[in-house]
């Protein structure tokens, strides 16, 4: 997929990118290749927001099967026409509302940036259905995984506890049509075998409720009984392992 082809599709169907859905279409073939190369031949792939098919087209060459969730009905109709392929299942739904398929999948997405956090949280919550996820996000959103300051809070701990993650590549604003006013980073999260646990997420929500306050106070306020003396510890001083250990103790 390149600029010429995206412009052709936009003109052919007389449509424009919709800001409200975070539509910026990827046209840089090197970035597309790097993203798609994180998928192994024959794997079952889930794509969030196929848009005009920049990733979908290449993913179909590798995937055993591909389920793509697209919120914009107009784009779903275009995708059906442009990519008639038995391997492709197009679902016109808000990804945040869908139930994950039974078969374990590799998730790939150039994320709609306005819901990056919500999508990542859903994927960690439902990580038992996923082998990995390769996601493009705003550069600053990716940086928050590496600053060592738990800038996201719960999401940082879930990423540390449930996955190994790294940067796949960077993509500046000129890699997209229309060009957004931010630069982007592609990250891959490879999930481990630890079982998803809603209790742990509730516990983490309590830990981060008032992150500048003492951890002991936050937990007490949420009704957790702690035997151990946590002293003056604040949540930011504990690793994901230490927080999980604490969770196991007070369950
Ligand atoms: N994958 C395409 C690409 O790389 O060119 C499009 C990426 S664009 C940044 C994000 C896509 O997500 C858009 O097609 C948009 O319509 C879709 N989208 C936005 N919100 C969504 C949601 N809640 N569920 C599913 N798709 C969504």
C-alpha cells in the first residue's frame, strides 16, 4: 500500500478520512513490512481498525485466517469490495465491545489513538486469547512504557507482569495520509502464560488510586487487610513482581 493507492481508493469511493474515528492511513511500505513481519506464516490474526486495508492486504499474505474489526460501516463495505478473500472475516463493530474469539490469536493494529489506553487495557484483561500484539501508537504513549515511572499506572504493571515488550520501529507523521500532528511508535508485546486475573487488576486499581499517597493507606481504604508492614512505601517503588507477591499475600 502506498500513497497513490490510498488516494485512488479515497477518490474512487468519494470518501474522506474521519477524524472522529482516528483515521490516518498508513502508506509507508517499510513500516508496513516491519509490522507484518511480526506475524508468523499461517497464524490466526486479529486486526483492529483495518481502515482502507494498508495492513490487511499484507497480513492476508501471511495469516492463516484474519478477523478484522472496523467501526466505520462505510469502510467495511469498501474493504469487502477491495479484498475479496475467504481468509478475511470483516466485523463492523467497536472493538471495545467485542468478545475475543476462542482461537488464540496474534493481534495487529495501527490503533485509533483516541482509545489507545482502553484498547490496551482490554487486551491485557483478555490476554488469555492472545499470543502477542503488535500495535502502532502515538510516540508519547509508547514512551510511557519505558520511562520507569509507571506513567500509565495499572497498564504499566500489567505490561510488565504479563508480557515482554519492545519497540519494533518508529513512524513519523509523513508515513500516514492524512498526516497526523504527532509521531508514532510500533510496539510488540509478547504475552507469557500467566493467567489473566481480574482480582489482580482490582488490586492494582486500589494501589494506584492515589499514587502519591502511601500504599498501605490506599489498600486499607479499598478494604484490603495487610499483615505485612508496608512502612512508607508508595506504589511507584514496587516492581510488578513485588506487587503481585503482595496481592497473593492478602487475597
Ligand atoms: N489500519 C489502517 C491503516 O493502518 O491505515 C487504519 C488505521 S487508523 C489509525 C484506525 C482505524 O481504526 C480506522 O479505520 C478507524 O475507523 C478504526 N476504528 C476507530 N475506532 C474503532 C473501534 N472502536 N473499533 C474498531 N475500529 C475502530
